[in-house]
């Protein structure tokens, strides 16, 4: 299966579903603790649902997505 995600510009129409992928990576030789990643969606987008996360908690409020991760081990990507 090919990866459905892209970093290229795409053309969408009103009502189209866009699947969004947020990744975090710790390139360090030590763990990171209490990591908070935030994404602010464009005003024209509406957030529908969280499909899955590997760890931590994901919340949405006022168009902002906040992913709180208790620990990211060294050289690990979520």
C-alpha cells in the first residue's frame, strides 16, 4: 500500500475530506518528556474526528489540535 499523505499542494473542493497526518520525532540521544505538539487548522477547514494516535492524548479546541505526549524515547517518531 502506498502512503496516502503528501506534502505537495493539492486541489480540493468544498465538502472534500482531507486526511491529516501529524508526526513528531525526537532525534536526540535522550528522551523528551511532557511534549506538546500543536497544529492550527486553516479557518476554511473543519475538524471531524481523530482516527488514531500511537501514544498520549489528542484534543481539539477552537480549530487547534493539541497532542500531549508523556515521553518520546530517543530516536523515536510517533
